[in-house]
């Protein structure tokens, strides 16, 4: 699999203004890059700030994905409640 994003080259507007697919791909690519450098004892891994920046980018992306999923679940719950209320009104009349 070809990596699309790196810590040095994140998607434009990361994480808030990314499309969901780009955000998911970026988090996966960042995590893969982090693990690869950690396992291979890459000099970048121990470079001052790289590790912290990488972890921050991964965490920001995961938090944004979770926020988007929560908003989606809230909409689904609201629609379900509305349909339930309509069903109750119809059954009472």
C-alpha cells in the first residue's frame, strides 16, 4: 500500500477541514510512519520534537474522527426519536 500522507506533509486543513476519507487515511499513514520509525530506530524518531509532533497529529486526527462520528450518531438518534414520536401520534389517533 502506498502511503499518501506523512507527518511532514499532512492533508491541507488537517484535521478539521479534511474530508473523512483523507482524515482516516492520514491517521493510518501517520500511525504506520510512527511505528515504522519506532521499530527501525530511525534517527527521526529520536529527533527533538518529531515524536511529540507525530503523536499530536495522530491524536488530533483520532479526536476529529470521533467528533464526526458523535455528530453523526446524534443526527441518527434525533431522526429515530422523530420517527418514534410520529409513530406514537399515529397510533394514538
